[in-house]
């Protein structure tokens, strides 16, 4: 029988903007925790441990390749995160004043992987959401947008929490799945390993649709069998997206 995992949620209140990325003025909203539900977590990890300063990351414009390797594929987790040996936890930023998601991260293990099927999420309308369909010849599944989990349900058990769902293209969602599967497969295969996992949506200025997400992962085993730091572009080839509001049209290019 699996041991039931003790989840610890860190809640957030005060808005802090963490810089810009060159002329594109990329920003991420990160929020300050108040009273942690666990004194041990609060003592071991501080506010600055959770967020990554995306303003210092230079991400080129989309040019046809969905994945961009950041920091030589080494996650930005600081020493406090890398050396953390406490209970599994989840950290969720509160929505900012524009209703946008911020940093979501946590430590995960096999013991806490959900056993039940994921529930409906159609009632959630992330920032920039539009229900729009295109011809199958352009998008095989027809719908341009998915409600994309930042922390995947398969390891977090988070289903319809609006702090964990962003507006993402079908292409983007499938790209995220490629990295998510690596995390899931490792946890599913080894009940001793713990994984630190963080997903950060990056918005340009006051846009309601994210340019993409920075996905970071580090397995906390001696061999560090899984480690990555990758930006995934929120694009749909053949569709031009207005990232300020989520409107779209058919185009010859991607973004």
C-alpha cells in the first residue's frame, strides 16, 4: 500500500514583479507567502527560493522550433531547493491583477500521484481564453486553445485550480506533454525518487496570453537522472495569435 503523501500548499498575497527581459519587457508575477501551513517548510524555504528571475533570460523569437534550451539545460533551482529534504509540497502563485498565472512548483514523488481520473475543467476561463475552431487541415483537433496545466495533473493531482491553468495552443500543450512524460515516467518507475519541478509562464508586458513557459526539473537522487531547463513557445503553426487578448487568425507563419 502506498503511503499517503503529506501535501503542503504555500499561499501567496503581495504582488512582486521580477524585472524585464530586454526590449520585450517580459514579466512574471510572483507573490509573497504569508503563514505557511508547515513551519518546517517555512523555515527551510524562503520566498526567493521558489521563483526564477525570467527577466535575466534572453529568449529569441519563435522561428519554427518549439523548444528552446535555456541555461545549457540546467534548471535555475538554488542551493536551498537542491538540498531540500523535507515533505513534498506545492507552491502556487495567486493570479495577478490581470488574472494571469505565475510560478507554480513543487516537490513530487510516486506516493502522491493521483489514482483517480482527472475531472472536468471546462468551467475555467484562463486569461486570454477564446473558444475557437479551425479546419482540420490546419489543426487536427480543430480547437486552437487548450486549458493547459502548469503542474500536470498526473503528478500533482491539481485539476481545476485556476492558478494552475493557462491558455495554450494545442501544439503547445502537446509539446509540454513531451517533457511532462519524462517526469511522470521517472516517478512511476521509482518509488524512492523525489523530483523538484517548476513551470513559469512568461508574458510580454500586459499580454493576457503567455509567450510560453519555462519548464525546469531536477530529480533529487544522487545520479540526478532527470534534469532539464527548457522554454516552450506557445504557438500554433498556421495561426497568428494576438497575445494581448487571445484573438487569432489564419496565417502562413507561426507566431
